[in-house]
C-alpha cells in the first residue's frame, strides 16, 4: 500500500511511502514511517482514540483524525489548511486559540448559580469540542478574511451564551458581531468535518437569533438603508 504525503521543511515536496500490510490507521502509518523509513518525519498525536484531536490532517482534501482514519492505497495526505506549517504535519495553532479567547469564551466565576442537569444538556454538545482545528481548515471564509473568528470559536461562544452561570449574555454576543456570526456563509463545511458531530452552522444561526433578541443587527443590511431604486417605495 502506497500513500503520498505533502511534506514541509523550509520547502514543500510530495513524497511517496510504501506501508506494511499490518498498517490499519493513518496514525499507524505515520508511526511506521517515523520508526522504519524516515526518522525526520514529523507529526502530532496523543490519545490514539479520537479524543484529543491533535492528529488532525487533510486526507484526499477532507479533514480527518489520523488515529481513526483507515488508510487506503493512493491516499494523499496534507497538513491542516489555513494554518502556518511548522514542519510536515505540524501546524501553528496559536492563531485559532487567540480567536477563541477574543470571543470571550470563558466563564464568569462571579455567578453563584448552580446548573441543573437540564442546563448542562443545553451546553453539552458544544462543550465536546476537542480543538482539533478541522473546522478552521475546512472554512472557506478564512481564505478571504483572516480575521474571521472561525467555527469552533463561534460554537464555543454559544456554549457560554447558553450557560445559566453567565450573567452578561450581551457582552458575550457582542464579542462575535464583528468578523463573526454575520460573516459566515453557512456553507456547512465545518459541520461535515467535525469528528465530534458538532454543528457550527446551526450554532451560528442560533447566535444570530439571540443577537437580534439582544438588540444587535446584521451589519450587511445597513448598506441598503439609503438604497432606493427608481420608482420603488420602501414604505409601500
């Protein structure tokens, strides 16, 4: 079985590797390359059970966790997109984590409210995010707007907006108005690649609804305020 890997160490190159018959997962293939073929090959891994998210890569154009993906003959492997490659499969993740912080995704510990089981269920799905960055890699908005907060930061924002212990919901929502929920095209690519079955597209729609309820508005509509085509009466 042969696979092709896009490698990077000062320059990019495509290299083909032949894997043994005992290799099942892509992560096992990575380990075989590292230990038996080329010790300079570099990648991230942790739990080996699709929990930590550190081994996320792009396989045949789609984001996958290497520890869970069953490797196939002819697979083309690349590092995550929309991130600076440090070496081979290892990319810089600081940018996405900074956006997560900018979105005010943390708990106000001043609250003395105790969530019920029902309250916990409301934030359970978004809390399952493993920060693998697959959604960032798949997001087309980041191709044209590097300041876009991104899918997991926005989903995580909803997690705190829905948390009964958060006392100032409007402050949380205010953090995702610019380069955030209104900039998303709702293409759903992030939803398709999430290994935890989180649905950022739906989460962003919910944030839009909650934003309007809190007095925010879609800034893209503001540009139409003074536009009135000839013969058109907006008050008709």
